[in-house]
C-alpha cells in the first residue's frame, strides 16, 4: 500500500491539486488496463474457466456408456493337488504341482442401457449450463472491476472534498482565533471551528480506510498493486436506456440473464436425473465376445494341455431388487429437481428486482446529476454570501462552516451520482446478458489521461 501512503502525504502536503495532476498523467491506469489485468489474474474467472473446461468432458464420458469396452485379463497360477481319498484304484494316492497360465480378452458392446442413453442428453444440458455459467462469470468480472474502479474514484473524490473542507475549516479557525485575540470576535466561533475541524479530520480518517479498501478490491482481482487511477472527466454524456421502455429490460432480463439461463439448464439436468435414476429398474442387454486361452503344464492325472475358447453371447440382466437403492435415488433426484425449480424462481424474481433497480438507477442518476449540478452552483453562491456576511459580522462562524459543509456534501453527491449512472448502466446490460468490452471502452473514453 505504498501508493496509499504517498497519496495521504500528497493530501496533507502538496495538496489535492497536485494529486489530480498526477492521476491525470499519461501513465495513469484506466478501467480497461485493470480489466485486462483481471482477465488474466482474477481467481474467480479462472476458476470458472477451468470448471467450463471440465464440463466439456461430460459429453464424452456420457457417450462412453454406449461405446464398446475391451479388457484383457492374465492369470499365472501355480497349482498343488493331493489325492486325499479316491474310489478309483488307479489313483489311490498321489500328489503333483504344476503351473498354468490363462489369458482372456473380453469385448462388450452395450445394446440397450436406458440409463446410459438418458445420460447423453443430460450431459448436453450440463454443457449448456456450463456455457451460461462461463458467460455469467465473464460479465460479473466486468461489473466487479467497474464497481471497484468507480468506488476507488469516489473514495478519492471524497478525500479531496474532505481535504478542501478541512482546509476551509482550519482557515475559519484561524480567523476566529485572530478575532478573539483582537477582542472583536466571539469565543463560541472558535469553539464551533475547532469542533468542525475535529469532525472533518475524523471523516477524513474513515475516507482513507474506504479508499485503501477500494484499492485492495482492485488488487484482489488483478493481483497487482494499482497505480494512480485516471479520473472521470467533468462532463460526460448522460443518456437514458435505449429503449426507454422499462418492460423491455424486464423481459430481456427474464429471458437472457446468464444466471437465469444457467439455472434453467440446471433444472433440465435435474429433471433428466429423475428419469436416469429410475432407469435402474430397467433391464440391460449387451453383446459380449470373449477369447480365452488356458495353458496347463500338467495335472494330477498326467499330461498338460492348451485350450483356446472363443465365445459370442448376448447378456441380459433384469434387476429385481437392489435393497431399495434405486427408489431411494429416484426420490432424491425428485427432491433436487424441486429444489432447482425453486432456485430458478428465486433467481427470476431477483433478476426482475435487480433489472428494475438498475433501470431506474440510470434514469434517476441522470436527473440527480442535472439537479445536483445546479445545487452545487447554488451552494457556492450561498457560501460566498455567508462569508461576506461573516466578514461584516452579520453571520456567525457556524453559518459559514455549515455552508462549507453543505457545499462539499453537494459535490460528493454529484460525484457519486455520476458513478451511479455509469455503474447502473453496466449492471443493467449485464442483467440482460449484453454487456461487452465495448461498454467498458465507452466509459474509458470518459476518463482523463
């Protein structure tokens, strides 16, 4: 966190203007820089990519249940035989020891295995689910990087506004002390200024923690200590969602939200699992070819032999009772299917709420930015009037301090409104599954440097 310590010293020493000059320099990191770093280093996305890679094997494994299998068995046996008793007078007593070898090649071709047939369709549904989950992970990464970046900028703005407010409060305190020493001011003005300085210093300490935490969020995804961040320009294009019909976005989210798409496939997988488990009651039919060679060096009755046997058979198996395991696994699959359906309902409702929240977040942010821009101008004019009135001893110090607080509060609100506008736009597109790197590039064009 060396950058954070340098930043704090810059605030306290050279001032916030120097920091902004550094941040806007040509070597500042922008949103796309950090996103590209996160693409290669974010553990969440990399885990999703490996999960997707693993899921691609399920179709091959499912088809293997209907492909032939071949096995080779080899036995090398040493046999010792003793005649304990015999009604044959020729072999009343005797013993012998001899070796024998046996090898068998078995090829099995499934002809009817209903559970394996169902598994093929289920594996395809699992692959579709994995595709949707990977898309969702990619879109989530774009949202997470954007949120962390905007939060870092907002926290840095907060530090700047608090530093400016702190400087103004300290200046007000100096004036109050000077007036009190000159016997032309009130003691309460000094106390008010001292209290305000202490309050802003406490807020500044909290803002430093928030800023450091935002930088850590970026490190968590990129694996690199973030450098100076390119700030947002003063003027950005504020446009409403296109189309402006809220129902369009709600319907698109209900249909195309990657998380919903993945969960619908999960429901399909769970539904197919019921049939697959129930197929344990069905018979199976296999074609089997077996070639066996047995060579014996001797026997108790003399002489060795070598026998080769070739067999071609149909193997029919009818399960009758397996201790209730098939019925139990079927009931388990049914319960998991109903659970998946309920999860789908939850995600569908959540998606509706989130898409509506993001849509109105964009709409309201446009209104808030316009209103707060006017509010900041009005607060600046109010502060100038109150400062003049204080110089004329018409207003007290607390009125000036309150005006300064209100001004920087309005600036903070304006700053946040701009970031909310950008983030809600990104979230809305992610919820309907259309967020791309081009959207990040659009925001990147609004950054300085």
